[in-house]
C-alpha cells in the first residue's frame, strides 16, 4: 500500500483535510481526502471490473486540467496501471499515432477534444473505450459521472506493485518524429517528492497549480508532493492571469509556480494593481531565466520573494533550486543541485569541465526515468556507459557551485564560427524598459551562416525602434552576438506549459 495507493494512505492520516479545489468546475468542486479517495476508488473499480484494466495496462486522458486527470493518475496507481497523459496541443493524427504506440484500453476526454477523439477512434487499429468528462460525448462514449455513480467505493490496491513499476508516461517534445514517452516509475515519483519537500514545502501549504497536468511540472513539481504531505492544492482549467491573482488572494495561497512568460502576463492583468499577494511564502520560476527587472517588480510592488527552479521530464522537475535570498545576488542562476541529484558539466568528449566552462549538463541519481516507452534506441542513447543522463542543456557553474543554463544545444546557433546562445541575448533585451517579452532565434545568412533575429513584444504604451534596440544590445554584447534584425510582434506561440515555442517562431522567418 505504500506504493501506488497514495490517496488510500493519505485518507488514513487526514481524512477531513481539504485536498483539492477544482475551480474549472461550475460550481467549484472541493474534496477532502476521504471524499477524493473514495471517488478514485469508484473509478478504479470500474476500470478493473468493466474495462478489464490490469497491472501494466495503459489508461489515457486528453483533457485540459481538471480533477478527472488526477483521478485517472491515482486510480492507475491503485491498479498498477500506467497513466498516459496526452498533450492536447498535438494534432489529432499525432495523438492517434501515440495511442497506436501505447495502446491504452480506455481514453478519458474533455468536451474540447470530442471531435479529435471521434477522428482518432475511427482510424486506430484496436478497440478503444471512451469516457467523456462533460458534454454529450461521441457515439458509444460513457459519461464520467455515470461511471462513478455505478461503481463501488471499496478499496483497490495492487499487492504486487513494485517501486520500479511504471506509474505514468509523460511525453517529451522531440525535435524529430513523435514525442518520446518517458517512463516515470513509482520510484521516480517518490524521489521527486523528497527532493521537492526538502527545499520548499511545509505541512500547511496551499498550492495553486497552473501547469498542464500532461507535463511533469503540473503532475509532479508540487502537486504530488502536496498530496503526500496532506496539503491543499488548487487547479485551474487553464492559465488565466486575472483568475490566478484572485485565487491567490481568496484562498490564501502560500506556494505558486509558473514560467517567466506567465509572471510577465500577471503584471499586465487588469487586477494586478489591487491584488493582495501577501499570503505567498514564495513563488517559483522555471523553464527559462527570470528577468531581474521582473524579480525586482514583484518584490517592490507585491513583496513577493522568488525562487528559481529547474527540472525536466526525464529526471523530475525538482533538480535544482535557487533560494529567495539569492534571487538578485545570483540572478540568472538555477541554483545548486537538490539533495539527491549528482551533476556534471562535460565537453563534447564527455570529459568533466571546471568552473565557468560551458558544457552539457549530465545527471545521475535515483529520480531518473526508466527510459522511453517502446523506444530502446532512444533509451540507450540518453545514458552513457557510466550511467549519466545527457540532458542536451548547455550550462556552466561558478566557483560557488551555482549553475547557469546557457542555452539548449538545439537553440544555440553558430554565426561566423562562433557559438551564440539566445538566452544570453534575451537577458540583455529584458533590461530594456520597453521590452515586455522577447525570444531570439537563429536564421540563415549568406555570409555568416546564421545570425540572430530578435522577436519582441513591447510593454503597453511603450515605443522603441529597431535601431534603438540593436544599439542597446551593442552596448552590452559582442558584435557577433547582436541580432541583425528585430520583429515586433503582439503575441508569441506559447506551449501548454507557457513556454515560447521557438521552433514555430523560427519557421516564420525561414523559407
């Protein structure tokens, strides 16, 4: 029972504690640990007895954030089944290909994706049962609430479940082909909890999650840790800046996490000026360097302390942490490795590098994934002969062992034979008072091979010319690093996790 049935154990310890608030429901759904565990038992019983789901089988979900997503994850844990979280940003044909590869017995879906599921069901080459969370559903689909109402709430466990059994598949954004399904074991889930709580959580925290639950950041960064701790978590259907500010104040949220683009959007919300954020112990930022002016604005206007975090699907979201007291002193750093993770910076020959030398970040420790689903080649390529996982992130560390992400290997471009790291250029652009958001991509150039193109969104009411911004960058950067042109834009393509999709940006400027 200590593995898999997380809610069953938590009900024993704190049955009447408020566990979950789903503000995407009308009316909002509030569940204690007793209510939630017994709800999930009903789903697990239906999956076992009506759908024939057994240990190792997959159960998929295609839905925006909702309690049903977490129901599915914890029901799978009780059964020893594998929760398969699908990225709703994908084209339905891509999703169909992932389903053909993972062959789940059941797929749950929200009304937004009913048409996608109908298309998928018409072409997959096996029998796929469907459950709709809301709306009318497609032909032959069962209504989620009917499934719960028609099932028993007796306890469900999998006595043979082991820590190395797979809890879920989280799909990573590959540069070629289909996304790879990282196999997240129950061991990885538990070590992520330990890495997270050592640095961040108290036993009375209230956490507001705005990350998509098909990402490790949404499912594991704080959410799973909150449940092990018996704390309260709030989930929203999707990120809405005004709603987030209202919820922090109303529910006295103590812990909040987001990516820099989200924090920037919060400052532009209509209720930013009057929002009371005094309940927050801290905010965590990850996914990209947090601009220092933004850190200073939150501190000055709202008294909010920032922590910087860093993680990844394959090794868990809680890998590095920068404490609030270092947010300015070590600006741009992801901090130091968390307690149970070993790290190196290596060159192209896999040899360790010293302080202030840029190389690839490699990882070792108990929170690593168990390779990729049905992809032994990618699984073997990810780890070297000594068991180090190669991240593809270019980093350096200073003499105090604070780490800095220089860029992704795939984002780096070479101009005139010199490596150029977009993140370094973006950090300079964010210092300009007119810049609200920015992203730099490499584009082809006849003479230099590639040069930078800066994509910029200005702050409301701000004005600046291309020449002025280029001159500003020339005052801070070597000439070869300065982008040759600037595209002023009103919005960026954003991933479900709130990150800027640089490949989509680059494609707009490359024939």
